[in-house]
C-alpha cells in the first residue's frame, strides 16, 4: 500500500504508483495517507484517469502533508475523503508543494459531520506555498448538520490560509458548500476561499460552484462568492486569462486589491463585489470601470455542459474528436486581450498556443480572453503516414 511506502520514505524519495483503485475494500489502503516530515518526497502516478486513491468509508481525509517541503504529487487522484479542513488534501506549514495533473474530487462527504465548522471539503492549506498545474478540483461538497447556533462553511474547492496559492492550466468546478445553523450561517467561496499572502492564477476556469445557507426563522445568513472569495491582507492577487462563469452569487468578492486582466466573468449571480478590484482587457457582465472592458455575451460553446471554449465562424478544432467545426457566431472575446510576456511560449487550457492567428487572420496576433484560445487551422498540406 502507499501508506506502507510512506512509512519507509525519507528525504527525496520517489514513490511510483501503478494504475489501479486504491481503497480500504480493494487494496487495504490506510487513510489518511500521511507524508513524513521530510523534504522532497514525490508520489508519481502515470495516468490520473486510471488511478484513484479512494477514502470512502474511512471517515477521514485522503492525504495529509505537514512540514512536507518540496513535495510533489503527479497524476494522482484523491477522492472520497470524509472530513472537513481538507477532505481530499490537507497541507500545513509546507513550502514548494506541487500538484501536477491531479484530480481532487468528490471529497467532504455530505451530512457526515455534526460540527458547526464544515469548511474546505476539497483542499485545505495553512501557512503553506503550493502550486496546482493541469489539475481538476471538482465535485467537493461541504455541508454541516443543523445542530448548532451558528455554522461556518468556507472554501468548497480550495481553502488557503496565510500562504501562497499558484494555479496554472486548471479547473475548479462544480464544488458546493452549505452552512446550516439555528441562529446564523456563513458560506463563502464555493470555488476558492483565499486569506493568504499571494494568489496567482493563469489559464484557469472557475465555474459552476455554489454557496448555500439556511437558518431558523430570523437567523442571520452570510453568503458570498460562489466563485472566488478573497479576504485579509493580501500582498498580491493576480488573475490572468481566467474564466469565471456560472457561479452562484458573485464571481469575485474581494476585501483586498485584485488585478484582473484578459479574463471573462459571465453568468454569475453578480460579477464583482467588494474592495479594490482593477480590471482591464476583460469581458465583464454588467460592465466594469477599466481599460478595454467588454459587456457582451462571450458566446461559450456549451456552458450548460461545462464547455467554456469560445465559438467562432472562422472555425475551431473540437477538443475531443479533433474535427474542424464552424459555428454560426464569433465570440467577442477572441483577439480582445493584450499580449503579456508570458504568452510568448504559453499554451491555453487545451494545450493550444496562446498566440496564434485569430478571427482577424494574419492581420494581428492577439491573445483571446479567458482560459481558452481559439485554435487556428494550419495552412499547407498535411501528409499522414501509416
């Protein structure tokens, strides 16, 4: 089991994980999987779609890190955790942690805990610096039983306290939290709750996350940001080429300074609320003060199915079949951004170059808004050798 391997790990150990379903019933896995207090431990999978660590029935979280500096998880899905403060993964006092190609899903249980505080069913990180790249955080649920005078449930997908959170090329979707108290309830940040120092998102989708609250008659309800909630003294918070869509209540609710550029906020209960949010070269439903702000339907391909790519009459490559598709309309978000230095060798959430011929052909190479770039059709003759 991985639990046994971790008891033997020391600084710099690499643990290679074969594909399979690792659970109490199937392999006798023991949860939580606790990384030792050693730096540089790596847990390396080969295919996140064919491997899973499933803690269903354990009554605890899937994995925990404490003083696990420079730890890496690659192609490792964490599922079925049944507790709060990190049902999928808890990180404490660790720096340089990297999750790459991981899936954190279906954690938190549902109505399993009687405690009033049911925060962070997905990932909980305190006093840590960690990076998610090419990851999916989805379907995590936090909901407390209505047994106390007040209930607090924050951070459905990710909860970050006093740390640094970097997210690249990832999705935070379909996470839900619900606070139920007799006299008061508070639910904030269905997708992300951030009360740290530095937040840096690039090529990220935050979509279809929800916050709920219920109290007895006359009770106080505090609901904020189905998408991203930011509070506290934040040194820097930057969102670039981020799509924040179809979340309940606000897409962004911030009590600190936030910079938003080349992004899309659409279909949320409200786009932006709170403090000093600077927005430029973005599409914001309802409009917003800033340079080059659009307030037009971004014309997503199929938002009801969670597809937030952009439609175009010029044609786009289907992300699964590779077929070439011509839409009847063209998104105003195409070629509407401003090029940044990091775009030069960057790709979008599908792995397509961020800088390529857009709807204006060779007349200009300008980045699109949001997490997806409209794909260009290569010129010339294609030869296929078999």
